[in-house]
C-alpha cells in the first residue's frame, strides 16, 4: 500500500490530466470553439440579411405611400407599365430593344 503522502499528489495529477483531456475534447468537438465561431458568423450574416430586408420593406412602404397619395407618381408608373407617352414627349424606339422610359423634349 502506498503512503498517503504519495497518493494525494498522484490523485491531483490524475484529476488535472482528466480535466485537461475533458477540456480538449469539449473545445475541439462538435460543441467546441470552432462550432461557436461558426454559429456567431451565421448569426452575423442573418442579422445583416435581416437589416437589408427591413430597409427594402421601408423603401417599398414609402413607394406604396407615394403611389397612393401622389398623382404624378401614379401617372409615371402607369405610363411605364402601359408604355404611354405624354403629348410633347419624344419616344425613341430601337429595334430589338424594349424601352421603359420616354425622353421629354
């Protein structure tokens, strides 16, 4: 039987080795630091995408409000969609190309 003066330090060393092995496995495993970094990167990308979508929504809301309230904006949009040209406007047509806008004199 080993004396207790040797067992105590030996047990402490064994515990430290066990904790070191456990920490290494946990830090390098599927739930480790690399996985945490990847998740943070994905979160950052999704937050940026979310902010872009929120900006797009605001731009579209503003456009809808302008279309609801501003007759000039309505007229321009209808002209674009139907291909209308106002009296006094000059329309240039190039064969083989689709034009969306009319040029005013």
